[in-house]
């Protein structure tokens, strides 16, 4: 099929005019000339009414120019892709063009340079996996420390673990290994001292795993707003940072609706990336360019509609269209202003409606549904854009797997809803009629007869085939497709061309000649089963190649047509075999119609043309197009608009109740979880305080023994050992661990800890030196006192020290002094004991006071730890509660949009049913509502008095157009249910 012929300048002009006049319910099937006449009539009416003043010249030109530029860009992208062996569909080319307009694309493409398609697809798979499994993986990260060996304390963080692992792996007697071992053991409990260096390396490996997991988790918490997508830099999935950023950028573009959901897949295609890079290097598009929203509804129709109908038109035709529009822009601006003002100006609206009747070529060809569908989608798009806004969450949201799951499901539904609300598909333009049939059945002869082309070139002779590819030609508002024949010996390739043309056409003329072979029968059955409007033409092939033979046929045509009923029976048999209604069957002498064009006897030519029944074929075809092809277009257009909306509505219907239950459970459980966790914290604090009091009591019981060991040279060390042995720091650390474990049980993570004061010199017990109160010291002091007293007494009596007086004398002399010496010794002992008792009491009081200070300080620290932890958890619950509230708001917006989608679907169904009813000769106003439901394909509600008429029009005349079962109901209950129907 020749695409250029199908999308010529005249067709594009008709599309532009139809887009401007769309509110009147017109389309491009009438051709450019009648649409231009209608546009001039609209301009005249607008001037006469005086209500549609001339807007600034060129007010709509920019939208046409931008649409033309966009189509040219897409065409260039298709050409570039084709040159690289990549076929781009129109939708892919459009997505690629939008992608290339995004700011930052160039830098992100550099990040993907040299990345193979397989590698990028693996990254995309990892992204999808991360989105599904992130909650569980993060839970493992948060609990990685549970696999730690008990021999390693948390203070291991204070050393360089990587370097310690390296040094411990050296020879044990090396200086580095010894230093690393000493450093590690300093941060380990006593049981680790029995481990070999390699055992320490094994345990430090687990520490490394925990550090990596912890860093990954913290990295996730710092990523906003895409925190639910990534597990952190380069840890679990080994993402390269720049490649990861490029994928985040692409996902953000997809989620915001800027580009379609296939963006990531396009980036994963190396040939598509090559097209993008080449386009950027040659300045194909301006990456920073951004299209503003159309200022008026007419401009909006031009901006969206022209893109849909002109994307496959070549450059010259597009430039010609733009030049033509520029020359006539003043008139078009006035028509656009009239279309925008018709709703607010009743007089103008009534005057404009009367102009539409002149456009009905062929009868019934004006399709009013596209304008209505565009309005439905515009309303829904506005609601979606107003409701679906980006939402930021706190870092604590990720700590709830259920909340993350709900957020992810809501985000997925929002993206699908954005994708579903797109522009109305292009169904306008000329009606396409394919001429198909067996090879040498006279298809080209029929084509030339319809065109009025007397040239014999291309008309087959003998057994030789002349048509080997599809060609197109226009007759009035219809484009005919002349297809290759089927059922030839080597016709596989030609037959495929013919099938493609028939599938794309609005109707098919099946040219029957002489017999119906098996291959022909199979193809005819396929067309009949497809529901395609089909006109079966029995081609009579009697010779009329001389004036005499032509005159004989003109005078006695029934002689040539006498065998036609037999052929009609054969076609009816084929239809019955597949269970469909017989098509319209006509006998036509195409050769006679063509010969009539070249005969010099015009009277004979006219008579032969009438006898050939070609005019009857044209009338039958016009009626078939009006009654069948246009309704089918309405069905296809409705399906194109409705299908994505129906898919998202079905998903919303299934997903929203589940999300509602999940959010309700979160909302109900959060207060009780908070109360339970805070009570657990209070209990842990009370238990720790009780343990402190018990430890205080035991410490005071031990204090007398400790005080006896104090006051000497090792005083400070002894007191320090005593305080360390109390295990106060261990009690606080145990409390912190208990609080942390309680939080983890309930899915919370404590990121900071309340720290107590660092040990200071002032914490040492300051006492004066202990007096010497040992028993040996007291005896020595007493002896020295007695000798001193005795010698002093002898000297006082005047007895020389060298003399040895008699014992009795000595006793007499010594008795009295010894008594004094004994008193002196006793006094010294009493003095020393008194000093000792005073020091002991003083030290005991100081020790008790210092001990109380230590325990009071730890109790205060315990209180701070509990208070800080409770405050932190309260803040987390408050933030999570706010996150749940924001998620609930997004959910409610989705629920409201579900109702809007349901209303849009009902509006689409109503437009379709009224359109078909009007074409069937019924009154569209009698249909009040319509809805497609499971089981009953299409349910229609009307007044009880109109049920029979509506059924007669739809079910008995064009039900096969819908290929659906229809139920006519007289009652309707609005809402999201199926309603209640009574026939």
C-alpha cells in the first residue's frame, strides 16, 4: 500500500479542517472541498452574529507548525532507525521524540555509552526485582547484626576493619599482624583472646558484611524521592553509579507521564540508543524545548489531533500543508474562535448546527463520535492531572513493609492511569475500500472502470498476472486499494499483501470470477468471519472488445448475467459454512463498463455502462459504507479510546479494596504498636533501674572490704577496678540493646543513641593517705617509748649507765618509770587506733557518696536513654502516621478517579450506542444510559415505551457490527454496580 498516496496534502487539509470543526460533529470523510465550504460558512455566520471577533492573526498557527515539526522529527527518527536495521512503529517514534526532548538526556546517554543491550536489560530486570523485593531485603540489612559472633563488641567500629583483616592475614609474628591483633583484642571480650588470627579474620568478615549492609540501608534512607527503588550504591546489585542515575532519571520520566511506559525498553535497545545519539548530534530536536498547554480548545484539538493523523506523511506534503495553513490562517483563526464560542453563544450554536447537513457525503458518513470521545478524555485527563501529584515521604516510611507495598501499588496504578488517558486514536480520513479476489478475476479492470480511466495498461491478458503490489486510487471521498490476487501458484507473498490491505480497509469488494477454489474460499471465509463489511461482485467476463459485441451486450445484458445466480449460490454456501449472514451480492460486467469509457459512440457507451450494473455497484457500496463501514469506524474508535480505560478500571476495581484493607490495618495497628513499644521501653527502663538499685545495694555491702584496701600506693587502681567491676556501663549498654531489640521486633530502627558522660579524673575517689595501723607498728612504737622512759628515769636518779646495780635496786628504780612507759605505749596505741577509725569513717563516707554519685549518674543516663529513645520512636510514629495519611490521600484520589473512569466508560458507551442507533434510523435521545458489563456485553437503558424500537434498530439490523450481545433494559440504577435491568 502506498502510504504517500493515502496521506496526501488534500487528506491532511481535510483533517485540519475537520479538527477545527470537530465540535459540530464532522470528520474528514467528506473531503477537503466540502469542509472548506463549511469553514467559509462558519466564518460568515460568525461575522454575522458578531460574537466571534477575529483573534490575533496566527493564534492557531503555532500549534499546526509544532505538529508538523513533530511529525517531521518522528519521520526522521523512523528513517534513522530503518537505516540501522530497527523498525519503529509510529507510537515508538512518538515516544522517542518525547524522550529526546527531556533535559538531561545527553548526559545520561553518556553514562550508557558502551553498555551492551544485555547488560542494560539485566539492570532493568534488577530494577524490577528491587521494586518487588526491597522491603524484604532491607529487613535483612537491618537485622544483619544478629549474625554477629558474641565475641565481637560493637566498639569494633572504632577500628579500620578492612586494614585489620589485611594485617591479620599476614604472618603471625610480623609487626603488622601483632599490632592488628592487639588492636582487635582491645575491642573484644576475654574469650576472643584464645582465637587464632584466622578465626579473628572470619569474625571480622561478618563485621564487614554488617557495615556494608548498614551503609546500604542508610543510603536508601537518604535517597529522595525515589527511596523505594534502590538498595544503595553498588552493594547488592552492583549497579554502576552513573548507570543507576540514568535509569532513575528514565523511571522518573515514566512515572511523571512525560513519556510512555516503553521508555526503559527503548533505552535497553542499542539500535534505538544509536538513533537517539545521532539525532542529538545532528540537532534533530531541541532537548530543552517544552510545549505549552494550548490556550483554547481549538488549539488543543489541533495540537493532539494533527499528530495522530499526519505522523506517516512525507516531508514535502507536511511542508505544503503548513504553507497552505499559513496562507489561510486568518480565516482559520476566525473559525477556531467561532468553535470556541459556540457553547456560550446559543444563537451562534444554532446557526452553526444547520450548516452540517451539507457535509453528508456519502450519506451517513459524518461521524460525531470522535469529538465526544475527545471531550470525555479531556475531562478525565484534567481530573487525573489535578489529582495525581507527586508525594514526598519521610525516611521512616520504608521501615514498614506493608506501607511500602501499598505505596508501590498506588504508584503503579497512577502510572497506568496516566498511560490510559491519552489522545483519541486517529480514525478520520477517507474511507478505505479494498478490491480483492483471485488472480485474473478482473480487479484492475474494475478499478479503472470506477476511476473512469479508459487506459488499458495493466489490464491482464491470458494467464499473466499484472498486479503484484497494492496501489491506491481515489474516487470522491473513497480511497480504493487495488490488491494482488490470491490463489496463484506462487501467490504467498502477493496474498499477504492482499490480506494486509483488506485488514486495514473499512470495507472489501470481493471480485468473484467463474469458480471459487479452495484457496479463494478460505480467504473469503476469513473476511466473512472478521465482520468486515463485504460486497461480493460476480464479475461477468463475456467478450465486449469490439463495438458489435459491446452493442450486443448493451441490448441484451441478461444473456451475460444468466449464470450469475449460480455463482451467488456458491457464495451463500460459503457464508452458511462459517455461520454468518450472506453478504451483499451483485453481478457486474467490469469489462463492459471499462469498454464503455473508450467507445466513440457516446450513446452506446452510456447504455453499456448502465447495462454493466457498475452504477448499481457504486450505489450499493455507498449504502454499505454508510450503514456498515461508518458504524464499524465508530466501534473501532470507541474501542481505541475505551480499551485502556477499561483495563485500568478493572485493575482499580481489584486493587483498591485490597489497598484499602492494608491501609486500614496500618491505621488501626499504628496506635497500639506505638503504645506497646513505648510501654516496652518504660519496662526496660524500670528493669534497668531495679538492676542498678540492686547493684548499688551489693556495692555498698562490699564497700567495707574495698575501703580497707584503699589509701595506699595502688589506691587509684583499686578504686577503678572496683567501679569497673560494678558493670554500670554494661547495664546501660544492655538497656540500649534491649531498646534496640524491642524496636526491631516492631519494625523500627533506632538511628541514634543517648550517650552518657565520658569517664573523668574527677570520678576517682579522693581521700587522704591511710594511717599506719598495722599491729607490728604499734608494738614497735610501744617498746621505743618504754626504753626512752626507762633511760630517762635512770638518768634522773643519778645512776651511771655503766654500773650494774643490784636487781632489787634496779627494780625499785625501774618500776616507777616502767609504769609511766606502759601508759605512754597505751596512749600511742589508742591514738593510732583513733586515727585509723577516723580515716576509715571518713573514707567510707566519701566512698558511699562517690558511689551514690556514680549510680545516680547512671540512673540519670538510663532516664535520658529511655526518654531520648521514646522521643525518637514517637517522632518515627508521627512521621509514619503522616506517611500513612499521605498514602490515604493518594488512595482516595485514586478511588475518586475510579468513579471518573467509570463515568468516562459509560459516556463512551452511550456515545457509541446513540451513534449506532442514529445510523440504524432510530432516535438517539431514547437511550438514556449504556454500560458494558461482564457476561452481558452491552446493556442499554431506555424508556419502557422505547425498548421495542431500540431492539429493532440495534439487534435486528446492526448487531453484527458490534459483534456483541446486547440487552435492552427499561430501568437504570446509577453507581459503580451493574444496575438492575428489567426487559
